[in-house]
């Protein structure tokens, strides 16, 4: 099938993020540098380890560390004000998808005076030129934001609205699994499941294509081995590196081939209940797969079955139970009730899910009634 692959991000699979950072910063234009990160990264000491590299070129270095788990436009506004005041020439995002997405937003707003993030979310303005160059350094193996051209920021009404534009691709991504060594097991599991869902939605989706299948199936193959190992022993560097690599592959696959019903439901779920993005996707996945299995074509199933290491005689009907067991084995809850939900918001979540762009890429068409049924099944 005809398809285009476009990922202009320089993707560095690194054994030493600090030394790669020194070289990449030296290659970028002049100007002060703003680090966009969160308080959790400050407390882990990861930023302290990178600070000598950030300052090595003699640039003034400022730090914005107020990125919350589910950032909204107020976070973008605050980070942008600091970036403008410092007249930054380079952005460095250190953290998970939230920090990277806020940095992407700041990068393009810096070069579009008079445009706000709300303008872009509402389609009232368009991006016309590249942003300030961004080096993305993920500290979790999950979101894939380091290789994507989308930034997902909560709008003023709480709706998690993604803005898509090629100007949002980071200039450089430095992927070093060693930065995730201190990530606790629960966050390792939740972020890893985000990567898993990116890969499986990309390979099952309507825009799936042979090029992205290489990445998506390779990511799934790696994740089913490495994620349980990284959760069981956070200091397992080989598992951390395998997960970091797989998350970037899954991120490229998601970015180029699209997502599906799980992410369409997870956006409003996170907005209503402040649920961690990866955790929400993990809890929803078995019910989404149960909805989708009948639509998986017989031609596509063997490659997916093989990537997941399912027995030769397994059919797509095995997917929901298999995913339930996998998620349970890495210590995550498997019901929405386990996240504290009682179903009272399901109507609103189902209605909002139908507004999410990725729902149109799901392998089986889903309207509001189907979304509601999947949520009830996941309760
Ligand atoms: Fe995701």
C-alpha cells in the first residue's frame, strides 16, 4: 500500500546521554538554553547528572520544572514566559511525554509571536515556520513523544487536545535507557504499557503499513520480554535499554500509522480523573482488544501472534485474556474500579472519545454506544 514515512528527528540510541548532549548542543545555533522538566526529575538527580553537559558550551542555562503529569495550557504559558524572558535559542526537554510536549509547544510559540496554544488547538492559527530547536531526552520508556509531531496539552475546558504539525518534531532525541534506572516499578509498568499500546494500535489500525509494522512488531517483540524484566529489576540495564529503544520504535509507528480506540478513550479518562496516561491505556486495553478481535484480518494475525509469543494455535480471541494476564503480572490494576471510578462519568468520556481524532483509525468502527460498552466492560 502507498504510504509516506517522515521522521526528521535525529534519533540517537545512546549509551551516555551526557556526552551525546554536549556534541548535539555544540552543533545547534547560539543562545541561552531552557530545560523543561518536572519536579520528579529534579528529585531523582537525573538533571544534576546532565547539568555539566548542558553548561559545557558556555550557554546560560535556565530550568523550568513545573510540568505536571497532565499539563494544560497554563503550564505552556508559564514556560513560554520564562523562555521569552531568557531569550532562549535552544530547548532541552528532560522527562516523560508531558515535559517533552510542553517543550514542543514552547518551541513553536517562540517563533510565532501573537499566536497562543489555544489558537492552535482551536484551529484559529497555523504554524508557518520551524520552532526553536528542541533536544528531547526521555527519562521513561513509553510516550514516544521524542519522535512524534504531536503535542497533547489539556485545553482550557480540560479536553486533551493534540496539535499535529511537522514543526513539532524535536530536532534531536537522545534515548538512553540508563536514565530510567531509578524509575519505580509501577511507573516502569505504566509507561511501558503506553509504548505497548502505541505499537499494537499502530499495527492493528486502518493506516497500518509494512514500514511501520517493522517498528511496531519489533517493539511488541521487545516489550513482552523486556518490560517484565525491567519491572522485576529496575537496575537491569539491558532491559531498560531494550525498553527505551522499543518505546522510540513504537512512538515512530504511532506517529506515522496512528492510534486507535484505547487512546481515544484514555484521553478523556485522564482529563476527567487525572489518571496516568500509561496506566489508563493499560486498564482499558483488554476490553478494547475484546471489542477489536473480530476485525483483525487473518492475514495480519500470524505476525502479531508471533511478536507476542503466543502459541501457534492461538487465535485473536486469545488477545484479551493474554493482555489481562500480562498487565496483571507487571503489577498494574486491570479494572477502572481499581482506579477509583464508579462509572458515573462514562457517558461524558464516551461522548468525548468520539471527538478524538484517533478513533477513526481503529480497526473496528466505534461510536458513542460502542465506547460506552467498552468502558462498562473495563469497569
Ligand atoms: Fe500514549
